[in-house]
C-alpha cells in the first residue's frame, strides 16, 4: 500500500506526522567510521538520549575512528562493491575526483560543497561543514546521503523517466491547480509502486547499520537534498519532504522512497517550472542523519543578516520549544533575537533586540516513530526558549559559517534536551535580501493615513498590497483562489506555493519571519504578514483590505483599499556636499532599512518613541508596581513577559531600542535625545493617569530637562540613564551620544550635568558627548554660556520657530504662520551657529525645516553648520538638491 504522508494537506496534525520542511531539526555530532564496510558504531556516534557508556556496551567491537573534520577513512570497500555493478565507469575511491562516482550512498563526513551534483545541496553543505568547520566550534550531525547516481538509476527502471516527462509536458497543468494536483499524484504513485534496485537496498542497509549499530530504536531524520537547491538565487525551501524520528531500517527505506517521490509534490513541480529549472535535470537524494532530542530542548532558524532589510551586521535568531519543524513550517510564532556582529566579535553583550513569541505548540517524538504536535505549557509560553548565552553562541556559529561560505546564510539549529548542547543541522545561502541590487532603493509608502487597523502581525518584506480577501482552510480549495486576491489562512506551508504566487498579499494567523512561507513570499516579492493570531476571525471573505509591511517589523492590515505609492531610486554615485547629512530615526523597527541610506549617522533619535511603543507603561507605575490595581497589573504583566521585573523591563527595553538604532549606523554617531514627553503624553501611558498633572499648555510645561532635575522624576530618569550606560558600556556601542532637551536656564544646564555624573555618565568620560537641544529663545540669547556645559548644539527648529513666533503649532488657526524660514527664526539659527563655531563646538539641526525645505538646508550649509538631520524620505532629494551647482 502506498503511503503518501503529507504530500497534500497542511493541518498542524499532518505537519506533526511528516514534518514537511527543508529541515528537521535535532541531531548529534558526527563521530563515526566513514567506511561503509564498518557495520558498527562507536560510542561517540550514539544518539544523545543514550549515555556513552550504554552505547559502548551495545557495540563493544567498534573500532577507533577519526573525528569529523580531523581525518577520513578509505571507501575502498564500498567502491569495490559498486565496481562489480558498473563496467563502463571508472569508480572513484574518494567522494571527489575520478571520471564518475557510481556509489549509491556516501557518508556525510566525506562530502564537500563541490559535490552538489553527486548528493544535492543539503548533503554537500552538511559534508562541507563537518569537514571544514567542526574544529572551529561548529558541531554538525553525521550520517550519510544517497546519491544522484542512485536516483537516476532508480528512475531509469520501469520507464519512470518517460512516464514523468510525458506527464509534465502538458503546459496546461501549470495554470490549472486541479490538473497539477492530479498529475503530481500520478507521478508519486508511480515512483512509490516501483521497488528500489537490489544493490541500492543493500548499500542503504549497510549505511543504516554503520550509523545506528543495528539498533532498531536509533532515530534518524530523513530529508531531501536536490541537485538544484540551496542556490544563492533560489532556496527551494520546503519543496520536498522531511521525516523525523525515523526508527529501524524498514522505516528508513520507506521514508527514503517517500523523499524520492516528493520531488514531484505539486509545490515542487510548480516552483521549478516558475523558476525555469528543467524537471529532468534535477535529481533528488536523501540525507539520513542522526537526530538529537530537541523535542525536550528547542530549535530554530537563524540568518546571518536581517531578512527584511538586508542589513548585514546582525544575526537574526529564532527559536521555539521542541523539534524545529514548527519554526521552519510556520506552525508557531517563535522567539526572536538580533545579535550585532561587531560587538559580538569584541565579546560584548551583543544582543540588541529580543521579541517573545507566543509558542503555542511544540513538536515532539511520537511513540513508535514519527512526531506529533502538542500544546505548550503556560510556563513555556511565557519564557524564552533559548538563553542569552545560547543565542550568542549560535550567532558566533553563524558568523563562522558565513565567513566560510563567503555569503549571507540561512541556518537551522537544534539544542539537545539531554546534553544541553547546540548543533547546526543545515546551512544554505540566503536567497532574497542578499540578492538586492546595491544602490537601488525601493520604497513603499502609505498615502492615506489614519486608516482603520483590523489586525497586525510580523511583517515579511517592506511592500504594500491590497485586494479582496479570500480565506482558505485547505489547499484543496486552490481552485477557488483568483489572481490578485489577498490570501488569508491559519497558516501556509510550501504546499501552498502554487496559489501564493497568485496572491496580492498573504496574511496568516501563525508563523514567524523565518518560516518557509515567509521565505517563499520574499522570493515572490509578495507582502505577507504572519503570526497575526486572529486574522481569520477579523476579516471576512470578500472584504477589501490593504496589507502594509512598510511601517517596520510590525505589519498592519487596514480596512479598505487605501492609496499607497512605490518609489524606486537608483542612487548611482552621490557626490560629497558641504555638510554631513544625518537622519531623524526614532523607531527601532525601521532602523536597519534606513541605516542603509547614504548617511553620516542619526542626528535625532527620540527616546519617547521607544518608551511609547516598546514599553507603553509610565515609569512611575513600574517603580510602584506593587501598589497597582489588578487590572493595571495584568496589562503590565503582559508587556513585561520574559523580563525579571518592572525595572529590568524598563531599562532593558530602552537599552534594546537605543542599541538597535545605534547598530544601524555603527560606527557613525547617533545622538539620542532623552525622553521629552509632555505631561499629557505621559498620562496616556499605562498607569499615567495616577501620576501626571493636568496642564493648560503642556508644550511649555513640565517637560525635558525640567523633569530630569525634579525630585518627582529623579528615579525615573535614573532608569533611562542606566539604559544608556548599558548600551555604551556592556553592549559596547560607544557611538551613542546624548542630547538634553528643553534646557530653560543655565542653572538647569549645570544641574543636569550633575545628575548625569551621579548616574555614571560624566561628560567627556569614556568619550561621552553631551549635547543640548537648542530650541528656546533663552538658548539663542545665551548661546555661548550654554556651550560651557555641553559639547555642542542640536538645533530643534520646530520648537524654536514656535517659541520665537509665539505659535501653537498644533493649532490650525495659526498654522499658516509657522515657517522655519521666517527672518526672526533664521536670525536665531545664525546666532547659534556662530556661537558654536566660535567655541569650536559641534552644531547641527534636527528639526522638520530642512526636510521640508531643501533651500533652508542649503542656506544652513552656507552658514557653516556641521550637519542637517533629515527625515529618511528627504535624505536623497535633499542630498541631490545640495549637490547641484
């Protein structure tokens, strides 16, 4: 009877049985004899669930072997067996070299990355890492791979090749999903009904015996490895099958058979056709590896760059409990971390961002073989699935792998629950962000603001799409989906690729930004929002929606088809201009994308953006957590999951936000303006009502430096400073400078410096620069005096204009008078610039004026200002304007 596993269907239960994905995670390090003549396993090759001692007793005759990466043994025995079969070929005695290698199985330890044509991309890459990286701290599992030669020989029997070519020659199947499904099933049935050749079965069993020591309970993962996969421009992610917890030879033989058949899943046929790969030129091999017990540990995926922006100085790590297929297949919303490579290399605390996922389920072993998905406990859902030390260790491995391959990499990993060790189980080239054309900027922007948000999740890509909603619950509904519709589903997996390519946008309840569906969406260039949780409940079939991934890491689904624009700019070579062009960036979620614009750093990073979005709780409410009412406590608890307590949450969230912004332009300077909430804005935070006064005019009320030196706010400000000190100290981001806003008097200037020093941030110490936001008429009149207390001015032209002209810029009644080019304002700007130049101090401007008025930026350049800090969308136009003769 033919068993087809999960070649159709996409429910969580089906995924649990077959774990369809590019990789099943959870393996052990390779330390076994490489010769296929050795039929027993050494103690060091045993599954981690068993102790070395018990394994040694099971195979007392095991011979000493070379550890992976330190030496290889001869394959003369295996080659000799194959030479009896082949009369026309010269058989290689090595994995490489010779006229033709006719072996049907090769130990992974003997493979290199140059062997893709022999064993496919996955097996070749694993062999490369085993032989080249194991001695530098990258542990990789061992096992063996079937070969392309064996696959071709198998298809040549019984007329399978002719049958396949005939079925796939009908071009109509690529437009009709029902026909595609029918043809795919016919081909898979044909393959499954054809028995393996006798000598292939003999060698397959010999390799199973060698690795397992004949133990029927020894567990393997059997995965696909195609000769056209894991390429720099096409990932083939999840196009063929993976089987986990495979026990016994007969089970392995059946799973290898199913892997062979999976070259012709509907999704794989469609994927190859759409990307111009000829079906008959792609061969499929089976990678058979030992499994580690990540079912009692955790596993995940990491990229050696940011997948959304292509920013190359970070490692993006994801993790969830149990076998890694839940992360790879998108059935779980994983935990996420960003690790900054330059400070990682310096041994600093290099985790600059973390986001806790819901992790609602996990995949574990099923009794008797296979796997199943179960719910996670409340404790698992509310804790990190990997420690900081593990995340940093993984990032170090990612950097080593990237360096070896010379390109950004997509890497899968697992942590064994018994021995607690980390293992790398796959590495392949990243295929989307790394392929973007250098110097070309594509930007999508919402033109209609204030639309009704229906749902939100994790953004995949930076694009925007809109259309009519079609909610699908199964791939059996493929024929009901029309070109350009917005696909909404609980989750998708690679089986859905034939309809994903037709979608105007994709929305799922489950999944993270490293799952297969996200990878395919990026390759297709389709905006996708994953992990929404309840999108299928929030929208209805036929609704018109807009899907925006252009607003940071969070993607938003808006009601209606809203207007948006797409701009593509080829920057070419931008000439130098007479001042430094910096950026105004406050949202850490957009930092990596904006950091790749031409810039000289960040001239204004507003800390209140981080506090409002990443924390959302009044600092006094956190300091007085024990006195909060039950309802408020519940809101606060939900936000600070994963942190040790209220203060730890506040300090670390600020530190992560600042660190992410600083990393995006490192080592260029970033000027962080400390919190400048008005009392009405603080009041809007959770718990804020209890602590903030009602002011008639908060714009000129209790704000900025006046708060910092007031006893009421002293402890709150100290937490901000602790975060900045953490970023500059243990996180190693010395490019961070600070800016003090709304300094009314010289006494305030003196007092705030004393507060800074008291909290370990003394101006001038360890290279710390403290700037003042020059935005008040008093700052203009006493410019030289204020500079005695600061390293420079960052001119806040918005407030300076408002206070010089006596305007409320939020009032529509007087808005027509607000202009930073007013002669009185420009006189103030000129005074501030001259004072800074006289004192030899820095002076820049970070208000809205230069972004809106390039002519003002040009005038400032002529006055000798050091920098203008612009909104990111104004950087290129202003640069080009200033470069004109």
